[in-house]
C-alpha cells in the first residue's frame, strides 16, 4: 500500500495511524508549488482522484481518500490493536467524535490558512474554534485522557494533528489547559514521534 501526504496536513493523522498499525506500506510526500502538487515530478492529479491528501492506494489498485476513512480502513486491518472499536457504544462514540472533528474543528481551521482572510473573519473563526475545542476538552476527553473510552484510538491521532494546526496558527491553548496536556501525552507516543520526524516537523 502507498500513503500520500503533505507534511503537517490532515494526512498526518493517517500517517500516525499507519505507523501505529505496523502495516507495511510506503509513504510518499506530495510537494506543493505554484504549478500544482507533484510527487517525484508526477502531477498528483494523476494519482489522486481529488488531488487532496491523504490518498491511500491499496495493493489491488483501489484508492481511498479522506483521512477519517483511511484511518478506519487501516485500523480494521489490525483489529487486535483496538484502534477503532467496531462494536457496541464505543463504535458509535468513535464515529461521533470523528464527525465532530471533521465538521466542527477541521473545517473551521481551513479558512485560517488563506492569507487573504480579513482580520475580522479570522477572529470569527478563531472564536468558533476555541468554542469547539473547549467543548472537546470539557466533554469528550474523559478521565482516561482519551477521546473514546479508556484507550488510544484513531480519533486521538486526528485531534493531535488538528492541535498542531492551532500551534501553527499561533492560537494559544491556554483557554483549555487540558488540551495542552493532552497534546503532550499523545505526542509522546512512538508512532507520533516517528510521523513528525518523517514529515520534517521534529
């Protein structure tokens, strides 16, 4: 299998999960330029149907896109690691958290990467993000220190990646100290450390 990523993008969550699984696959960096996105000189549009990251190419040639889907697929290959509970209430909680991260956190970060975003609009998105992240800290990160149940799951890889965006955008997490503690704990996992190193972020 092949996983295509852009350093620090949402694809890093899939990169982390891939390393957590121990599944043999190759990682391919997508380079961005004014002319587009390329992988070793090849137009990324020829590789990915959406030209977005991540893209996972399976051994049989099938392609998967969307970080949440790819993470679930990878986790399903090693069910014994319980990275994505597939039954009972924990399964539904996982889907709930993944959807919240995707629709309420991820999508509200995206405009902040637009250099032409006006200051008042930026403040609006930052305030909304703080509200959503505060909700996570107060209601979803349980006493276990994880988002779903008592163990680390793919949802934690996703939130860790998004919290990295907060740092990049200079959003101080002081409004929710639990998030800083959480990021430090998740960031100490070997797979996370390796993914950051692989992507040139550590």
